[in-house]
């Protein structure tokens, strides 16, 4: 491995990282389910996987989302209408569709509805809120944040026409750090500590060919990670919270530098690269249903392949249904 001055993240490498991130998130939620009341496991491996895998996966997802969006922006700036149809609707409409299907399933399966604390009672106003915004799934907080980040990205892309793109997105990064710190301090948790990785991803796309791109990326990531992680001292577990947050930033830093120095030439299966977003949308719902009917051994064995299969079917269904409303 030789040290690289520039950053290299080709499309196929990003697809591979998305697959890895999706699997990290799934295994984290599998482990959390195994530790839950239904199975009641207390295995140390489940604690380790549940406490770290998902956070790393989400950090990678945020980074790649910002990086990919800026890559597209540099090819062509979109007006508001085009941005909504070609960018925002690609993430919003699928999650609305999956929420409709999930609420229908909850209504049909009272035991699962009870697990979700719905109790089988559905008011149309509540259902509408769940479908259009809350998305009836605790892991969908990521999508809600991502929607705001997409909107903020578009605003920055317009402002950048006056202030300059690098200056504008450095401001965006600063505001993202403030948001993550504020959420950690007021919320007392670290769920959204990796939100600035989206802005870091966008900035990485801008500086990837600079003379000292790796150094700039490293400083930006370490400083951002330290600032956000410092807010974890306000939580109930100050030292472990700090280490937990900072570790995720360091992991993304390591991955980007390692891949830039030693490019990955693995051919990513087309199926897996096509369903990574769908996998995030459906996997937790699949885990909930599976935990109602499976033993722990069967659950751990079949959860990933079943999630992949359901994600593929959903991807085909939503492509058929939603493509007319989403511009290419």
C-alpha cells in the first residue's frame, strides 16, 4: 500500500461500502432483537454488535449520501423542480410506500401491532402522520434527517452560486456539527452524532483532487468528530460516549484513506448494489415479524437472506409503481 495524495472513491467502491453499511445496520438490529424481551439473550457478542455496528453503518451511509449528492451536483446543478423529482423523491416516495404497506400489515396482524405499541387502533389522522412523516418504524429517524439534509444541500447549492461552493459547504458542515452537538446535549444520547458525516462527504467530493486532499479530509473529519464527541460528556456515560462517537468518525476516516491508497477492485453483485436503500427501509420490519414466529437460532440464520429477498421484491414493486413520478 502506498500513500495517496488524492481521494479515490469510484462508484463501484461506494456501492460496496453501502452494502457493508447495510449489513452492519442489519446485524446491529438483529443483535438488539436477540437481547430483547422475546429472546432474552445476554451473550456479550450481541451487546458488542448492537452497541457499535449500527452506528458505524449509519455514519458510512451519511458520508456516502453527501459524497454522491455532491458528485452529481458537480456534473449539473438542478433547479428546485428537478431537484425534488430527481433527488428528493427518490428517497421520500419509497419510504412512504413502505410505510403504507407496513401499516396495512400492522392492521392485519394484531400481535405485531401490539409489539409496535399500536394496540390495533388506527385513526386516519394518526395513520396519515405515520405514513407521510413518522414512517411507523423507529429506525426511520435516519430518513427524516436525510430529507432535511437533502433540502439543506439544495439551499447550499443555490447559496454557493454567490459565496462559492467550498465556503458554503464549510458553513453547512459547521451547522451540522452544531446540530449534532445540540441533539446530543439536549437529547442525552448519541443517535445522531454522525449527521455531520453528510457534510463531510460533500466536502470530500469537492476536495478529492486537491494537492493535499487526504490531509484536508483527515483534519476535517478528526476536528468534526472531536467537536461532536465532546458533547457526549453531557450524557450519562461521558467517557464511553465520547469514545463511541469518535470511533465512528475514525472508522470512516480509515476506510476512505485505506481505499484511496489501495483501491478495491471487487465486482459488486448488481442485485446487492441495487437494493441497499430498500434493505434499510424494510429490514427492521422483517425482523419484527420474524421475531414473532421464529426461534432465536432460526432468526439468526435466516434474517439476512430473508431481508435481502424481501428488499428485492420491494425494490421491483416500488420501481414499477413509482418510476413514473421520479425523473431519471
